[in-house]
C-alpha cells in the first residue's frame, strides 16, 4: 500500500523494523534442555499428541536502534520449539505459515532433533508455497524424520510493508504451550497503548524495563492449555490469550502526531488516502447517470449496486486501507478492485446520483470477536456502504456477487462495525435477518402405485443465508450435478432425474426441482417404508458432548428455519401401518412441530415438519443443554418411519 506522498516519509519512520539490525545474522537454535528431552506427557493434559515447548516473538519499533539506516521493510522474528509426544502428534510434522503480499516470509530455518540426539535440518525443497488468493499465501514446511519423541525447531521472519495490518501476538495454540513470550522494544519518541485478552483466564505476566534507547516490554505466559476444538465452537481468536502494543502517537519537544490514538485519529489517517482515491473520478461522474437511470432513489441504488457488484471484479485484497495513488477512475476502467475500492466506487456513484451514502468498516465475526475499545484498523476486513432509503438504513456489500441488495454475509450480520468519520466516528451493530428468512423448505408430492412403487416430484427452496451459501459457487452444469448427487444420497432407493436449478442473487433464493422414481428392485410389492423428513432429514445429533464436558459455547453461522411438507397418495388396497407421532416442542433454544394429517379420502396424507432455531449463539451451559435437547428431539422424530402395507 502506498500512502499519500506528503505522509510517506513520516509514516515510514513509524513502521516496525527488524528484531535487531537489518543485516544481523539469525541466532542459532537454543540448546535443548534436559527437561525438554525428558518430557513425555503434559501435566494436566495426558492425551496431548504434541506440545509447544516455547514460542517467542520479538518486535523492535523504529527509533529504538538509532544506528539503523533502513526503515523499510519491517520484520517480526519468531522462534518455535515443538515436541511430538504420540503417534497422532506426528501430524504436527508439517507446519503451515500464513502470510500475504505485505508480510513476506523470510529467513526460515528448521530442524528435526531425534531422541538419539541426531539433528536433521529442514532442506530447501521441504518448503511448499501456495497462493490461496491474489494476496494471501501459505508456506507449508514438511519436517524430515518426524517420530515420537522428536523435537521440531523452527524460526522465521515476517517482513512488513504497512502498519495497518498489525495483529495481536497469540500466546495460545491448539496444542498445550509450556511458555510463550513477546518482546516489544519501544523508542522514547513513540507512545503506545497496550491491549490484551485472556478468555480462558490464563495469566499474562509483564515486565517493563527502561534503558537509554527507550522501553522494553516483555509479556509472557506459562503452561497454557490446548485450545478446545469442539463442534460449532468459537473461532481461535475468541479463545486465545493474546496481546498487542499499538503505536498511538509520535511525540517530540514540539510535535505530537496522532496515529492509533483514537478512532477519530485512525479515520483521519486512513481517510486521507481514501479522499485521494475519490478525488480522481471524472470517468465515474460520466458513467454514473447512465448506470443509475432515471428512476426513484431506491431504483438508482439497486442499479448502481448491481453494476459495482457484477461488473467490477474482486482482486481478493481485504481490509479498509487503500492505495492513495490508485485513482477511482482506474478501478472503473480496469473493472477490478479490492473490497475497499469497490465500496469507495459505489459510495461515489451513489453520491453522484443524489443519495447520501456512508462508509462502514466491518469485521467477519467468524474470524474472532473485535474490541472497539482498541482503535486498530486491522480489526476490519471489509468496507460496506450504508444508504438511507425510505427512512431505513440499507447496508450494501458489493464485494460478493452472491449477495442481494441489502443482504450481508452471515459473518457480518449482528457484528460490531464502525461508521468511519474523521469528525465523529460512530460504533454500531450491523443488522441481522430474522431466522425465518434463512429458510430451507422441501416439498414432495409422491404417489404409491398398486405395485408398491413410489414416484413423484420434489422442490427445495432456499432463502437468505442458505441460498447465499450455494449461489454462484459452481458453474450451472456442475451445480445441477452437485444437487443431483445430494438428492441421490438422500433418496438412495430412488432414481433422480430432470434436476433443474434456479439461482437468484438479487432475491437471494435458490430453487431446485426434480423427479424421482423408486428403483424396481427396491419395490417390495407388499410394503414400503419412507423417511418423511427427507431430504432435509433425518437429522443426526450435531452436539454429542454432554454439557458437563463441553468447554465452549455453540456458534452457528446463522439462525434458521427448516420445513418439510410431504404429500403422499397411495393406490387402492394399501394402508398406513405406522406413522411418526405428532409432536410439538418449544423452548429457549427453539421449537419443533410435527403434524400428520390423513385426508378424508383415506388414501392420502400430509406430513409437515418444522424446526426453528431463532438464535445463533448458545454460550452458557444451560443454553448449550437447551439446543442439544432440541436437536435430540429432532433426531428422535426423524428416526420414525412412515410404513405402508398392502392389505
């Protein structure tokens, strides 16, 4: 990212630099202690497959070493030592490091130390780079000769190019951690603010030392438990003990320049780059009237949203910072932009069309809870546009072609956000759709003929988030095939044919229709059995742990409603021998309603099943038990069959 030229030199002097001098030789691995050699199990976690013996990070803020000449790029040095304890722990012999174009991985060094003391370095060809998007990269490193009792050592540096993506240091891991430490070296000319979080109540200890260069803040934690990995549990960042020192201001005898001092300062800092981008908009001004059309404000907003959503390709760059040297006209001409650039383009077009949009910074809840008490722009991974229509605030996300007008991805619904205004930033909570709008509804019309063979048709309708999950994920022909396979898996005794799929991102709906016929070899002639909850059921309990052994809450992607309606007719000479019992359950977690209505003609029935889960989070033990109980009731209900026999 290139900042406004008038600020480039100043901001460069505030970016984090190498741990020690730029050209310093990487330290050798620390000697392995007798205790590390002897360790075979983790106290309190006897089943741990492996353990992180230590992980250490060190960051030096520019100005701490006055002899340093180069201020860009910046570096974070990390050292990790891990020990394999069981056969299952050998899976940790591959280390995956995530980084991006602004966090270049350098100076990786690794080794395997075998129980007999032999040392096997990680060869160069053991590193595999993979580009997961235009900006996101992963480096996978396969350690050699991994066995039970082996110790894996590795260290690396991350090279930074911006201060707008500063992340906390995570003391915790998915494995037990014996010792974790982060060291910040802070010059006297820089003010910082500390933020930390320890959700599992780990003790983070701190020590601040002063010397001639400035301050050294060391924070550490010992004997951290492995983070729970439970079905539908919270994200890693919600559970991990973590800490960050954020540059808040640069100070001197005559100056005080705000950085991440407050949200007002952050919005002013990043707003400067956004204003530079918005200033170059001649082509945008010429294009907007034709795209918006002559309609009412709502019609114009919809047309402009569809244009930016569909005609401007995403380049996979996330975050709310933009390159001030990249003009808005360039985004329009190239038909490609980041999430923030697409939001700025929509913002400007709406403004030209006479509306009054606002820019909103938003964060995906699935990546971890944010804390708006800390003015850190790296909390946010996308920029939205809010526009008021008919007295209602409508939030627009043009970065996803599967999203309809005014719809948000599930990770953003109900999450904290920021209206970024340099004069008066405002925190807010994004709206969330009611659970009944996130609907899966299956309708089946089946007939049992006199030979005991079932045939008929089906329709599946998805709305809201269930539809968003499917829209545009595959090419049309592949989508039809995927749905066919899905249906065949749920109706194993039937042949599925004539599958049709209709997707509408603007309405956020998916409709699937099909025909089905029981295979001749599956028809018994005198008896037939159906699972009436199909294709959405039968449900298998999602939460198998009792409340007493569950360590975390449950966090579904979104609340939902699920409906099945089966119309069944049968030929003369057949009768219902067994049918699911009618049932109504309503509680704090949601509800289940099952009805079976036999028609007056005596040869048809209607089975309906509805499940409502009106909330997405169940955080306390009673709440967990309530949702688990509801899902258990659904599972028991779905286990009941509909049986018809020939008289």
